[in-house]
C-alpha cells in the first residue's frame, strides 16, 4: 500500500512540474505523461517522460509504447509503427547473451568471479551511454520441474541486477524477468540424449545454450 502511494505521488509530482492537466485516473491508466493536447510530453532530448507506473511490459500495452520505446518492445508489436518521439535522438541498443554457466555454477544463482568480470564489461558499456534501461532476462534448460526452473531464472536475473547496481547503475534502470525453460534455443537437437536428469552429462552439455541470461543495454550516445 505504501509503495503504491509512493508511485502515485511520483506520478502526480511529475505531472505538476510539467504543467500538464492529467488526473490521477489517467496516470494510473497510462505509463507516459500526457500533456494538455493529449500528446506525450517529451524531454529536451526528445525522450518521452515516463510515470512511476512504467515497466517494459506496461509500455507494450500503452498506446504510445511504440512511439516512445519501440526499441524495448517486441519487433512484431511495433511493426510499421511510429519511430521514437522527439528531435531525432535515436536510442542505441546492444543485446548481450551470456551463458548462464559462465555466470553461475550449474543449478545455482550465485555469481561466479568469471560472471562478475563479464558484468563489469556490461556496466562499463552502460556508463558510456545516457542510459535508458537495462533488461536482464534469465533462462534455464528443461531439466527439472517447470516451477523450479522459473524461480531459478528469476533469481539469476535478480543476481545480475544486484551486481550491476553495486557497480553504480541506478536500480530503477534495471528491469529483470525470468522465462524459466519456456524459450529454449536448442530446439529438437537434444531430444535423443536419454533421461531428463542433471546427472546425464551428455544432456546437460547439449542443453547448455538454453541456460543463459539475455542482457539488453539501451541508451543514447
């Protein structure tokens, strides 16, 4: 309840500071600040102002999502849509896929030293930009129960966020998500590898590409 009230307060303060006449109900419905003309309010750099309710998932459902954050949304969501609002400042996005085994031990969510070194590179890249957002999406292989794998993918993404924040990245710039085993990249390649067990080394090795963390760094140069 306190968190929700704080979000409302941030949204209302932002609306007031920009002189826009949007009510509380509108702030709840929209994740971008709307001005008196009914258009999205933008910064001097042409970037859309976001309310305290903004998340990548909510942006995908906002009418101005493709206008404001096309590069953060699924490609099919904005096919043929408007380009980013504003004065021609274009976002720069780099997607980095890190093997989860390079970041964590098998079946663990605690960062290894090698994993920290790779995330140091991500943090350095982010600090060279006027950072908009970092998206960290955790994935697992299919070994184990669905619910367990979902939790593991979420924990791994959260570990990535925690480390990036410790390196000076603002916490509200890092969004995490866990996809569990739902987005494998190995396809049918490993189907005939025997028992679905973590003790089946051939299967574990074959499914390695599915164990990953996708990190997307987006900002303006």
